C-alpha cells in the first residue's frame, strides 16, 4: 500500500478520498486554491499545499503546480477524484514520468476511451451494442449531411472531447443541420479546445443507465451492477439510483460479462463506468465511458457493500481484485442519491456565499457526503455541488421514503440550494412510479408551471 497520497481535487470528493486513505492507514496531502484555504479537505488532510489563485486554470488544473506539490511532500501516488484532471491522459503521463503512481487507468487507455468516437469503435469491436452513428470524427457539415441521411433523422451531434451537454445539438431536419453543426463545433472548441464532432441516432425518450466496473492490473475485471441516471436537467444528473428498475437479472449478467470482456481486451484497470442509453423498446446501446470514479458512486457502494475508493487505492497499489472484492457480487436493496447544488431551485442561478446554518440528516440507511459546514463559504469559482444525500432501503419505496425524511431534515441557510426542488420531485407521481426517462424534468417543470397557474387563479 502507498505511504502517502496527494488528492488532486477539492470539495466532497477530496474529503471522500481522505476518508478512504485514513481507513487504510495512508497519509494524505491536500492541494488547495486560495479560495479553498478554509475547506474541510485542507483541515483533515495530514498535509496541505496551496497551489495557486482561485481560478482552476491557475490552481487545480495547473499540472506543474500539482506535480510540484507531490514532489515536495514526497507523495508516492496521486488520486485525481472526478472532473478536473481525472481523465487527462497527459497528466497521467506526467505522473508516470515523475515516478508518481496515478490512481486510474493507463494514459493510453484513458486517451482511447476519452476520445468518444474511438471509444464507440472500440466497444463495437468488442460486440458491445452501440447506437447507429458516424464512423469516427466527421470531416464537416457535408459529411454530417451524408451521415444523417444514412442513419435517418433525428440525430444528435456530439463533441468527441466533450461532456456535460456542451458541444451537443439535436438535429431533426437536414435544413437545420449545417447551422447546428457550426454551433456545436464552435462550442466544443471553446469548451474543450477540440471542435471535432461525431454523430449518433437520437432516441426521443431514452433511459440513461450506467454500469460500474473495477479492474486490476493483473487482467481481472468485475462488474458491480448498474445505476439509473435518467433524472437530468440539461444533461446534468440530479438523481441517481441503484439498481435500475429496467434491468433484469439476466440482462445485468449478460451485459456485465460483455463489458468485462471488452475492458480486459483493452487493458483497462482501476474504477470505470460504462454508460448506455435504453430506448423505448428496452434495447440498450453504449454511448461513452468515464475512466474515473463517478459522482454517483455511493449508490453502488450502498447496494453492494464495496468501498469503491478504497478499492481504487488497493488496485493501484498492485493488489488483485479477488483479494479486494469477494465474488459473487450481490445487490442488496435499493439506493438513491440526490445531488445538492448551491443554486436557486427554480432559476438555477449559482448561489455562492456564506452558509449561516447547516444541519446534516442521519439515521439508519442515510449517508451524506459533503465538505460544507456552518460558517463555511461556497466560492463562486467552481462546480455548484455542495453535498450528496444517499438513502438505502430494502426496496425503492423505502429508499424514497427515507430520502424524503432526510431532505426534510437537511438544513442549509445563507445560500439557495436545490433541496426544495428534490422535495417536489420525490412527491411527484411519475417519479415515484419509476416509469420515467431523460425527458422527465421537462414534463415535471410543465406540471409545476400548471400548478402555479392554477393556484394563482384561485
């Protein structure tokens, strides 16, 4: 096992990694920007190094500063968390050149699976079902027109280096394709430094389902089941569940075997997530892979009993998977996670500032991952996620009821949060039925608008 790990991240995930390291007896180093000087990950790490000003480009994304912090503290490994440098193959290569273990997959594999059109082709060769689409990057609007004609409208344009909905456009007719292509390419170039696009068939009402995997450096790969991530707003996940109501035990086993075979073939190791879309007929298609720990990993931990972050650390230190996670994996009950953001619950505008009161819910089956506290400050420079509430029950109904109770007891004052929005979602009949898709939030907002109109008319 490592002697000392530097966490190249901030917020709740940095604190989550520190917790896992403490349980393994591993010393930790926190890096922080000037804006995060009073953050809890700085307080609870064994050592802390300021690596720059508030802007991420000058601190958390500054590779020389992160590597320098690791070298001066004599850290022998770096955990990147999620976001920031976690899927940066160049950063992983710099770690390798600096003789620092990167807690993640090999840079070559990160680069292969991060380039989404290449990932599609890789999974296609491994016989993982993929959506009809372009054969790699498109040369331009004319190429896109030809491709859309062969696939059939509607189609969706996606940035090969993208995520979070940026560089993405839905195209329903050939007349609008050229204009939307230019928009998506420009947005992708500005966001990721790469304007290349690929195309897929667009499913009108899909479900978003992802599979969690672990793989060691000895060629062993394991699937830990799926998560349902269909409750989204503008391609950003709001609520995640495990398991999905739509995945039968047979399909779970079959997909798990296919995924494990494909990742073994490409030499993948550490934690990873394979993301799929399920169409209205129940057919499932690969869309992308995330070569890191996911924000929503706690729901898988709750239903499997596997600590995924500790597993990452043990895998990276050279241990074999069967010594870390005994098989077979069994799914126990149901877990749901709500992402609590520092945002206005209706306007979705950021809400930075000082937290004047903070009460975290607890009790049987409730977990909260957060780095916030009373009198803490939410800076305006970073992602708005301030906490994750996870509820686990014997079935989905019990998990939902526990979540409702937890949301009622979660107090955050001084800033706006999305807690009121989550309360409304959990009271919604469509959500409680489980018969939803990625367009759920559009219908939900329309219902809320109709309620307000009716109340105003009384």
